[in-house]
């Protein structure tokens, strides 16, 4: 009978432990991230009264006769089911949807928890306000780059220094987009003359009529250039006559009716030699077959062609190399480049930033000019450009390494995509710094010029004002300058057997011999759950189940007390036999 009493005692002890587990579950019904526990029983050793026997030819087999020696606690398991999420509206409150644990560090020790009730401490670290344990993850560098391949250690805290962290970035790249008007006016640069100057002409016979051609300034305004050849002289001699001269002609050029070149007033005559036409300097040195209306002082230089309506004076080359010198009627012709059209200048600006976040406004000016010899073979249009800051040149199409913008017949940019600016700040920032300009999005069609900068990757200084946390755990800072930058990423740890973790209090766990090693990484990867900011995971305790288990356990406890009391009564009866 003592065995029955001891079995009843073991039942009392086992049910008492189960009551403790149930009571703990009910007590933690509102504990954040708490996982309910379940206790299971197993029987203890049994006393064998008769062993089992095998069947024989004459008798069947017999089962063993065993008497159990009571019950004991089998296991206390954690139920790793998802708890309900409760909205808190607090951005530092975090809940995990799915597998995984937050990784925290307390006194240099790595711990794990499902409790996401974090807050910012005085240093801006995300911590458990109850214990000071720091939430761990991957800190971003100054550019916002996060390396999730680095190990997470007790020093891998996540810092959000609101109101303290400042951010500025030096501009390295600017991208332009839009259109440059294919119908823009083109400034004239030359007139190519053809025809014939009568080799037999004398002042009295067959003098060519003055020839007038129209050229255009940079704004597309028309201007006339009149050329008049007179006074042919055979076999000229004297100062300034080139060797072998066969004939000379006086030349007078007028621009808009005003004399710009006059060989009778100190400028060179046009000479015919055995090798062609040429002008010559005072010593008779040939200067070529062109008059340069460039404002220069050479013997074949003339005055610049005046601009109109704000256009600058411009240079035009008058080329006579193709004119023949045959006997016969003089009949000159000439073809000028350039054209009228829409305003051929596009101005725009962009603000870039130095290393201290100081802004620099760069003014760009694009001007339509004729395609020149040596330009890309596919180019049908060319735009020269300049860039200035406070009047100082910081880049142009003539700067070494830069080029004009060239477009083909389909309006596509064929050359000049990348250009470089060099800016020298006076703010104490890194000086000078270069900015790469990308024109890949620029086109040239017969439409209003709209070319402008659509992006640049620098920004002014700003202070961290707020932050948000994404489901993948990325913490993004919002700065007062309108910029967003990653500050870090929360790490989660998963285990092969999360129920094998050892509780250490304060809703924290540590790895045990049966939990497996922590697999730490970013949320949403390798089976880890995602993070829900502004929510907390509630306890997964089911009160209905717990109260049902409580009733069953109570009945079990009561039944075991009856075993003890009955055995006690029977033992008393045995003792009474003596009387």
C-alpha cells in the first residue's frame, strides 16, 4: 500500500507543477511577446511482478505483470505560435510577424527577445527602457550604405540621434534632360564665293557687279555683306605685291552699308598668281584667299559684323579661293552659312553643393552654331556651351576634355554626353571639386528649347528630424533638407529549435545546447519574419484553454489526494487489527 501512497504523492507533486505552469501562463496573459508553456506528464518506473513469456507449442504467450510507481513531469514546452499584434502608434515599438527574435545586448551579453517595446535613450540608441539592453543590427555608413554581411556583436547598436546628426553631400553628378530647338537660328561664320573674275577685264569693260549676301547674327537677325571688285591691274608691282602676281583687284566690303574693308584705304588688294588668289601683307607675304571680318589688324582683316537687338558682333570669313580667273564675263556668286530662326540661346541653371553643403548656382548657356570641319561625321547640329558661377567660368565646350553637344538628323545626341565642371568654393569646403554632367536625356527637335537639369546628387546641410522603419528592418532618417538616408537595419536571429532557448528573465532568452546556434540576418530573409513598426506582439496565452486545463489539473490533484487519504485509512485499519 505504500506504493499506492507514493504514487499519489508523485501525482500531487506533478499536478502541483502543472498548476504552477498554468498559473504562470495566466499571470503573463498581457506580457508582451510571452509564449505560453505546456506541461506534459510521463509515468515513472514500473515494478515487474511477472515477466512476459513467449508462446510455445502448447501454451500461448503471457504479458508482463507490472505495477507503476507513479507519475513525473515529462516536459515543459513553449508554444511558439504567433501572438496577436496590437497597434501602439509609437514608431519605436516593433513586432515580429513570423519567425525570429530581436537581438539585444546587455552588459556585453547577447540575448534574444520577442518583446519589441523599445525606445531611444539619451544617446539616441534603441534600447529596452526597462533594462537598458540595446537593440542590435547593422549600422549604415555616411552614405547610407548597409552591409548586412558584417557580424552582429554586442557593439552593433542602432543609433538614431534626432536633432544631432547633420547630413550634407557634395554634388558629383548632374543630369540634364529636355529639348534644344532644332529650328533655332544659326550664326553665320563664312561666305564661300564662286564664279569668275574676267581675266581680260579692264576698268572700262566687264567689271563685276557688287555682290550682296545675307548673314545672321547669334540671335538670327539678318545683316547684309556687299563685296565690290574694281580696278583690275595686270602685272602689278610695288610694295606689298606678292611674287608672281598676274593681276590685282581692289576690294571694298560693306556690312549693313558701312565699309568694313577697303583695299584703297590700307588693306590688301586681291592678287591673282599662278597658284590662285591671295591677299598679302605689307611685305608681299601671301595671306590666303580670304578676308576675315574679325576686327583684327592684319592686312586682310576687316571690322566685325555688328549684331542687332542685343546680339554680339560676330566674325565672318569671306572666301574667294573657288573663284576662277578666266577670260569672259564676270559673274560672281556666294553662299553664306547661318540662318534665321528661333532664339538660338538656351540659358538654365542648377544649384550644386560643396562638401560643407554650401550651394553654388551654376549658369549654363547653350548656343546653336554651325557644324565645323572636324566635327563628328554624323553631326547635323552643334551647340556650344559655357557654365559660370558668379561670373567665373567653371566649364565650357572649349575646356579640355569637354566638347560641344552634337545631334544627328534624327534629333539624337551623338556626341557630348558627358561634360565636367570644376568649381572652386570659398566656404572652406574641399576645393576644387568636379561635377560630372550627363546629357543623355537631351534631344533636338523643332520645338521650344526646354533643356534643364532634372537631378543632381548633392544636398545642403540638414538635421535629422524623424525616422521610419520598414518591414525589412531598415531605419530611414528624414532630414530637414528634405533628404532621406538609411541609418541602419535591425537584425533578427532564428534558431533551429526556438523552444530550446533558455529564459533569463525580462522577456529575454539566451541560446542553449538544444536551441541551435543563432542564425542572424536581415528580416525577411532565410525564413526570418518581418518587422511591423508601431505594433507590439501580445501574449499567445489562450485563457479558455488555460482555465480548462486548470479545472482538469484541479480534478487530478483532488483525485491524488483521495489516493493518499484512502491508503492512510487502510493503513489505520491494518494497525487496528492488532487490537
